[in-house]
C-alpha cells in the first residue's frame, strides 16, 4: 500500500519521502480508511467512485444513441416514454449533442405528416457501443431513468 501511496504522492508533486509518518489528507491513514484504490481489492468501492465520474450531459447522449439503436420504432414519443424527458430535450440531444461525437442519426420519413417516422442510427461515431452496453445500469442511474423502461442489451 505504501508503494501505491508514494506513486500517488509523486504524481501530485509532493515528495514521497514526506509520506512516512504523515497523517491527514495525503497520509497513509486516508488510504487505510477504505478509500478505493487498486491495491485494496474492494472492487465495489472502486466502482462506486468510478460511477460518480459519469457526466449527465454525456450520459444523455449515450442513452439516446443506445435507445435509437434498440427501440423498434425510435420516434420522439417512444424516446419520451422510455426516458421521461421532454420532447425538446430529446430533440436537442439528437440535433446538437450527437453530431459533436460523430454520431450520425437520420430521420426516416413515413407518412405524409412531418413527424411521421422514426430515427435510424447510421454510425455510433466516437461512442463505444460495447462500453455503453456494459455500463448501461450506471448511465440509467446517473440520469434517474426508470430501468424497466430501457431495453436490455443484447
């Protein structure tokens, strides 16, 4: 554990020789209190610390992309029902958020009215589909979306 602490201290520009005998914020007692780090073997603690790092804005983009791929007819009403978000939020994510990641979504027109149709995902862009599927529960939790409304990954 001391080696790990020394590496952390070194990266933060505190001299490693200052570590032994120190307590408080950078001292070993902080690491021994159960804060997650790779050497303590507590995967759940490390995972919960990682979950905090998920940005809700990015999570909205990830979830909308995932839903467009997984829903049978991903139009605005279907996406509103799955997420509980307002129509405008969904439209903004699709029109403004996703193109910034290189994600291509097209609207497939069906019928005579402008809103008759559905979205089709053409390219995930810089978004890693496998990562989204593996972390879907965390994404849904961060966004406070009802998990039963989200289709499970294949």
